């Protein structure tokens, strides 16, 4: 450090505030945080929302005007086969502080680049009727999609993905990147086809999901005998052990090759993570992925034709540290970055 360099630093930074930043990408993020000089909103102030987005539960009644991405809670877990509690997932993810606004790997500030709102939770007619809840989810998301808005959902159990795909894939089947411990392509279970172990079999049979453009990553556990539909239908399955053997770069390359250039949905179940990182879920499976691996995979998808996504199976009552909700919120933010890139291409 020479005297001249020190003098230059003093001249540039001695009288500056938190928002006085030269890098254009950094400056976009700072502009969201420092709206009044160098004063900044405390992260723990005001009612909590998904990703700290503005809250507008009336957006549906207003026709989703001036909106690019809708963050939606789906607090329904009538489809679980093990431990219940994912109905509290949206509330837990909303409570997470300090996610974003800047994505340092992708160098994105999605809240700056697109119009994002937390539009509240899907309204349900009955808390007892699983099939009725699916109809309510499908109808609500159909309105979002019809308005040209990209939906990002926070569940809830994984059965909600079938209903969302029924809306997102109504006009044409979509491809999917599915990160999970379980393939969730099982059949009718105890008289119900809407359980969280079978949403993607139903989506394929309903014509909303293209199995040959679907890749499932992180699969493991003793229930694999239930999921032969995945391979028979043409899905690509990468087990948790194979992620380590292949390496993240190869997994990303395979995922991008499978989904190609077509419209693609991204579904993330927190039980894809090892329970050491995400204990707060209904069906934990030992031997899972690390959060760093999941984030790297999602970042590697930047530029795909992203048309919607979900984060499911957060059951906070089994999580003493809030780690599970923290991971879920970060994944939701990564999905928002993918959505922001799609929106930029549309403009």
C-alpha cells in the first residue's frame, strides 16, 4: 500500500454511505436496500413475506396486473404418507430473513430486474378434501399462468406439483428438473391418486409433463421399487450416489441436455438434502445431497426456458434450527433468478 493508493481510497470512500458503490451489478442490489441514503430496512422488521417481496393478497382479484413472478404459498399436506406438517412450510419460509437480494454466482438481482410479489396463499374450500384441494390449486395457478405470470410455489406436500403442472402444462407438456430423494411416480395408494408419492406419474398420464424431457436428481432410499414408472416412461434418473460419481458439472450438462430448449418446470423437495442439513421434513432419507450441490445444479440451469417451480415438504416442527426453511428459501431465490432470465428474454 503506497501513500498515493491510500490517499485515493480515502478520497473515494471516507465520506460515502452504504449505497455508494461503483460496480453496476452491486449497485442494483444496493439500490433495493438503501432507499434513504445509507439507511437500510432492518431484516427482522415488518410482517414476513416470501423472499421479503411486497405482499399483495389481492393480486388475483386485480388480474395479476404489473406482475412478472408470483410467489404463492400452498399450505396443504393432506397427501403425506409419513409425518404431517408441511402445511406450515409457507409460514416457515416466509419467516426466513436475509435471502438475497443479490445472487453472487449468477451476478443477478432478480427483484430489481422483474416485478415480484408474494400474493399470499391459495384459498381452499375445505381443509379435509384432498381432491378438492387439488382442484383449488389447479384453478388458482391456471389464472396465474393465463395472465402470463411465472408461478413459484412453496408447499405443502409434493402432491401439489401435480395440480400446478396441470395449469403450467395445460397448453403443452413441459419438461422438468426434479431434485428429490424420491421419484414420486408411484401409483394409486390406499384409494388415492393425489398423494405426495405419485404426482409425476399423474402429470405424465394427464399429458402435462413430458417424461422424456424430465430428469430426477438425488434419488435414493428403500422405496425405489415403487418408481419403475420413471424409467419405463423415459425419465432420466440420477441417484444421490451418482451425483458424487459424475460430478456436478456432468449432472448439469445432463440436465440441460434432457430438458433442451423447451419449457421447463423445476421442482425441489427438501428431502433431497441429507437430513443433517434438512431435518424438517416428513420423509427424511439418509445419504442425501448437500445444499451447496443443489445450489450449484440450480445455478447451472441459468438460461433454460423456466416456466415455473416449487419448493415443497418443509415441515418446520421437526427442525429445531430452522435450517430446512433456510435451505428452502435459498432454493426459492435461485428459482426466482431462473425466472428473471426467462422474463428478460421475453421482453
